[in-house]
């Protein structure tokens, strides 16, 4: 009962503090403090509910157990992070988004390709990852190369569609103005159409950050060396070591949020002129 009362007190205190902060002038501190306090409140309530109702740790471990396992397993978590996030997800992300961008430029230069490639792209994008992953693992082996291949397949077409759409974002008056200055295709592309397409391109990049990590983790369920976040999750679930599974989930959440946040910061620096970045 004591834990449940503590949970109610924490919930009330967190609610009141966030209501008070929300009523203050919006600053960088209040913008950061509100989600941090909200997240901490949820974690503390989670701890109180698990301990108050004496929930089996196999079903739901308390955050304190997850934190303890996180601290004692840092070498393993780091090894899994490098294998999955750096070798698998990041390499596949760079290759997939880079090739999609170049393909979009070729499609823009030769419009007939748009009618042929984009329907094929929509078909491939609809293929289930759990069907493609085992095939690519058999093609490229059990190490990180097959995981990177899965990531390439997952991020290629979202990035391609967004980039093609962005390259068509300029209106006829802007293109006519460039022609009056005797600008060729490549000058118009570099000085007008690519800058105008940047919000679309970064939208594709942000969508792909999440897809890349998910693809690399899921691909490891179908074969990997004895390391990697997906391998660790599937193995520890079989051993009922749910605290380790949650530790890997925490790592994945931190990496995914940092990856997305890094791309968002880069977007803000590159597209500072766009209305979506003002204020």
C-alpha cells in the first residue's frame, strides 16, 4: 500500500509541476523541463506500481532493476550498439539514403523513369520486412552486411519518394525566371530546386532514421553473430532475463532519439529560411 500511495503522490506532484511550468513564459528551460519531468514521473510511477502490486519481474521488471542491469552490462551493451547501430543501421542508412538521392536526381532528369521506377518502389516498400530479412541474410551472410542490406531496402524508397516530390516543389514562375537568366538544368537544380527540396529531403531522412534502427534489429532475429541488439533481445527473452531485454530497449530508444535529433538539428541549420523553422 505504501508504494501505491507514493505513486499517487508522485503523480500529483508531477502533474502540478508541469501545469505550473506550462503556464510560465516559454523558454529553452521550460521547453526541456516539461518532457523531462513528465518522463521521470512515468518512470517513478512504474516503479511504485510494480512494487506495490508485486508484479512478477518476468512480466514487468521495475526501472531500478533495469538500471542496475544497464550499469552492470555496459561492455555487452556497447558491443551490441556498435554491431547493430553503427555497422548495421548507420552504414545501411548512408548507403540507402545516398543511393535514393542520386536515383531521385536521375528520375528528375529523365521523367520517363518516374512512371517506371516509382510504382516498382511502392511495390517493394510494401514487402514485409520479416519476409525480406531472411532472404537477405542468406544472400549477404550472418554478419552486419546483411543487416545493412535490410536497412537499405527499408530506407531507399521513403527517401526516394520524398526527394522526387521535393524536386517538383518549385512553381512554374520560379523555373521561368531561371530560364530567363539562361540557366541550364544543373544550374537550376543546384541553385533553385535542391534548396527548395531540402524540407522534403530532410523529411525522408528523419523517417529513415527510425526505419534504419528497426530494420537492423529485426534482421538480427533471423541470424547474426553472437552479438547485436536484436540477437541479445531474442536470446534473453528465451532465458526470461527481461531486465536485459529492457536494457537493450533503453539503448535502442536513446540511439533512435539521438539519431533523429541529430538529423533534426542539421535540418534546422540547413533550412533556417523555411517557414517551418521560424520562431
